[in-house]
C-alpha cells in the first residue's frame, strides 16, 4: 500500500493524474516550440516547476535577451499572439494522432503584430495549409491580410441588425 501511495497518491489518484498531465504538457511544449521556431526564432517555451504547488507553469526564454527566462504573463500583445498560435498549432499536432483535424480558425490577434512578424506568421500558416491540406480560416480587420488571403468572406453591416455576406473567390 505504501508503494502504491508513493506512485499514485491518494485513493483518487491525484499524484498520478498530475504526473500524466505533466507528461502531456511536456509533449505540447515540444510541439509548440517546433511551430514557434518557424514563426520567430527569438522565443522558446519551457516549463518551470512550481515549488508551492504541484505541477508547473510556462515560461518564455527570450534568445534576444541572452536567454532570459520570463513569465508568459509579461508578454506583449504580439508576443502573446505568437505563443498562443504556436500552442494552438502544437495542440492540433498532439490531437492529430487520434483525430483528424482538417480546419483551424484564428480569431483576431494579427493587429498586435509588427509587419515583419505578421509576414512570418502568414508564411507559416500558408506552409501549414500546403503541407497538411488543412483549411485555415482567419477572422481579422487587418487590411494587410487582404493582400495575402485569396478567398475572403466579407461581412458588412446593413443596419437594423442585418448584415450582408459576400464571397471573394481566389
């Protein structure tokens, strides 16, 4: 019983559950970092063990700042978008082993990116679409995206709670 308690924890298995979740998070961070390198070589995600709690939190390693480790809570809007996108792409890769994910929708976030990062991000999404044949939908008000996205669905407010929809094919 002592050996079981050491590896599993209490009768609810919380210790083992935390261990298993930590393994999954490690795999997610690995996959997210693969995507993050394509988006921006400046950042890398890592896990930092929390001494006060069981489990870990995510930190960002900033290569342009000498490998400084900082909390994801300190990221700017553009940095947060890049990290979130890399995690979403990593998560789709993690889930793709058991489920075929054929579409990815990204709602906003592009407005926080500088022009160079926006261009890199769109290049990465285009490569992802070509390599995986995923349908990628982008919801945005950023004008620069109109030049890069061939098929567009434009929604225009008509007033009184009505809108019109127009499809602009590739």
